[in-house]
């Protein structure tokens, strides 16, 4: 790589870093305002116009607060855990294409840090590394509640990583590549002249599984059991303060944004969309940003409307619903891909819709039967209590 190539690479790194930091600030503010609106409150409205600088003020306050290190911690691991949590969150965004290529002279520049031929595997690997930050923080704190939060997190993230990986396998089978840019290119064009060729349509069950697993991977409500303040006070970051406490929240919101960006890339066509003839290089990043904003709103909406799931039901939902559904969908996708050379594209779309409908009917039948059976059997103690009354 020559000097100009290094300059372009450094410029893209700075652009991505600045975008992610500004996106975190805006996301935190937007979440607080949206949740307040849904709960008929005002939300932050004093620092800056419409309170938009409140997140920056809170960050500066945490940055200059005293950093208290408890006496009983494993100091080296305790200090390293926030970095282990936040660095993979930044690195995951490296494989996300946020726009089309453009030319600077004779040089072709990609709006992407790295177009890896195994980009999806890189994203899954970075997501797996993030759990180490949570586990190391809970274990090194030398306290009971952080340890419980770390154990919950390790079990939860490992369980939902399987479902997320299987949902991605279906997309890889349909696109025929592990490259994120190749997956975006596979979603070019339309069906029947007006329906976007998005995998969110033809791979709808995989899209739903990916979003649910992404919420659980990010430790977001209603799956925020590792940091459940009602029973674990604060969970794995209970013994942290100051800037290290802020880094865990930075990692969480970075993971929300990165997961939304990956979901946009895999299922919503990435940066592709109608491009007017004027300002053509500007429109692809704008389409990409608009889709990411919609998915981030889904994360906020889930927090504002859904109660926290009980831990045993959280694990049962991952192992008994998401993973079996993902396995069935991977087999259905493989069958449709194998039949691709002998059937038309319209038949493939119809078959995909029928398969998705069959899965939905199976789920509705299962829920209906469970409700008729009383959802759960009565415990022996409850029967004794009823008999005593």
C-alpha cells in the first residue's frame, strides 16, 4: 500500500470512529426522549437544544469522576475488562459497507474499512469476544452480584449466538458468499418490478431470529438479565465507577448500532435504494443511515414496551424456539437454493413464503395448545395450599 492508500485508510478509520461516537451520543439521547414520550414524561430538555447535549454532559461528568477501585478485586483483570468489552464493539463495524465505491482520480475507494472474504465470520467472532469483557468484569470484581451477572451473561450470549449464527447461515446460502459487500450486491434489483430484493422478505424468519438474538446479545431489555437492577443491583458492572463504568455503556450502545448495521447489510439491502440523479455519491450512505435508524428504534421500542423476561424462560426461548426454528429454516433455504437451477425465481419466492407461513402456523398452534393446557403444570405445594383452604 502506498502513501495515498494509507492516508485514505486513516481517513476512513477516523470517519467511522467519529460516526460511531456521535451515533452513540445521539442514540442515548433519542432513547431517553423516546422512552419518556412513551411513558408520558418530558425527558432531557435542558442541556442544549431539545436536551441533545445531555448525553455529552453526562459523559464528561463520568470522565472526571473519581475512579474507585475496590480492595478485593483482581486488579489487572478488573482494569482490562472494560477495554475487552469496548474494542470488539468498534472492530465489528470494520466489515460494514456503508456506501458504493467512488473514484479519486484513478483510484477506486470503497466506503468500507475492510472487505473481508469471511466478513460475516469476523462479525460473529467479535460478538463472541464481547462476552469476555462482561465475564471478566464480573469475575474480577470479587463480589457476588457481579459474578451472578457474569454467569448469566456467558450462558445467555453463548445460547443466542447459536441462533444468530444459524440465521446468518441461511443468508450466506442465499447469497453464496461470506463477504458483506457480496451480500449487499446479491440484494440488488426487485421482484415483480417493485418489491425490493431484500433478504428481509425472502428470509423473513432468519431476519426475525437475527433481531431477537441481537437484542439478547446486546444485553438489552427485555433480555437484560446480566445487568438486572431489580435483583442484581447493577449486575456485572456493579463495582465499576467513573470512566470505566461509562465504557461498558459505550460498548452496549456500540453493539446496538453495529448489530443494526449488520442487520441492514444482511437483510435490508445495505446502502442500496432509489438514487436520484443529483448528488449520487451522497445517497447510498443516507439510505444506509436511514435503515440503521429504523432498526435502532426497534431496540428502543422493545425497551419501552416489553417487561423483562424471567431467566429460565429466556433460556428456554433460545434453546427450544429460536434454535429449532433456525435449523428448520436453514434446511428449507438449502433446499430452495438447490432447486434454484430448475425452478423460477417467482417459485422460489412463493416457496419461501409458504415455508415462513408454515413456521408461523406451527408457532401459533404451539402457543394455543400451551394456553389450553394451562401454560404450566401446578406445583405440588400449590395443590396442597388449595386443599388446605
